């Protein structure tokens, strides 16, 4: 459990009729065990960056290495396998299957990796108990409250015991106290399971409770700043935004 993420010279341009460059040349390192907050105004490219880190989208140029593995060079099958094995993802938009129960939703990534339903059930139940939803196993996801759904999403992301958790505004639509509970939960789980987390947030509270904050900003050029000068690099390539 000591894999760093090295992002080098990342460029992302969405092509098409409304071509837009999100990053021009971005490099940074995420150290093992960090709880990294990624902040920045709406449209700055936070979700884009998280999707690239999660292998859900490909950069225009640049590399994203988890240890020795450059995920930008993996075949689709190898990438899918890497994601299932090493990454847990909580999406900005609710992504549970609403007609399936909380338990079935959390079992899903284990089934994807080839576990039998019988083998998947135990760990999924244990994970749901860990996020405080032992009493909601058989509720359909669509019947759960927003905060409960976020906890199921977290359970689904962590049931495979990934080395990395990538979460896009996991407390985005929640009231302050529920958001704090989710945060407490992530911290508790992280101290127990020692994964590295990258969490996109608009919440100053969440950012304060991270071990490091990176700000993604826009305004003609895109820059990445860090409040701990030595733990991440700051790379900006001033280039007109198109
Ligand atoms: N598939 C796409 N094609 C073209 N442009 C896109 C695409 N996806 C995102 N963008 C643009 O890229 C920019 C960054 O989007 P992104 O979703 O990464 O922002 P964000 O920082 O996550 O914002 P928010 O805080 O609102 O979630 C936006 O201007 C958006 O319109
Ligand atoms: Mg976003």
C-alpha cells in the first residue's frame, strides 16, 4: 500500500464544434495515504480531472501513473481491470441503480470481478454495516434518503478495498450535518483501511479537513496551486483559453 500517483504534462481538450481546452500542462504528485481535496469554481475542470484520474476519460496528452502503471496507455480491458481492482469512485451525479437494493448495489463491483453472489454478499453486508446502513440492506436505492444514498455509494466504492478513493462532491447535495457525518465516515474508514483519497468539493469544511488542498482555477489560463509547496508541484502553462 504505497503507490503514488504521478500526473505529468496533462493536457485535456474537448474537441468538436465548441472545442475547449481544460488543462494545458498540468503536473502533480499524490502521495500514498493522502486525503487530497480538489477545489475550484464550477466549470474549472474538477470532474474532468477526476474522470481522467479514474480512467473514465483519456487525456489529450500527458501521463497518469499509478506507481509504474501509466493508465493512459492501458488497453480498455486492462483499464477496466485496473479500475475494478484499485479504484473506488463516488460520482457527482447519483449513480446507484435505483431499482436494486442497497445490498445489490454494493455487491455489484464484487460480481464484476467474478465473485459469486454468495461470496459477494458477506463483504457487501459488512461494508454497509460499516457505513451505518446495516438496517437498510434490502431497501431499494431509490427509497433511501440522499445522505443514505451517498453512504451506499461510499460502501460500493470501498467494498473492493481499493487503494484509491476518487469522490466527486460526495457531500454536494447534503445539509451541513449530514455532510459532516459523511466526512467523519470517510476519515474513519481511511484511518482503518489506509487508502489514498482525492475528493472534489465546494465545502471549505471538507477542504480544511483534508491533508492537502489543490485549487483548480480558470480565467484565461488554468493553474493548479497547492497550499503545501513541497508536497505537490505547481505547473502552469499560460496559454490562451479557446
Ligand atoms: N464532454 C464535454 N465536451 C465539451 N466540453 C465539456 C465536456 N465536459 C465538460 N466540458 C466543459 O469543461 C469544463 C469543465 O467541466 P467540469 O465538469 O470538469 O467542471 P467542474 O469543475 O467539475 O464543475 P462543477 O463544480 O460545476 O461540477 C466546463 O466548461 C464544461 O462545459
Ligand atoms: Mg464537477
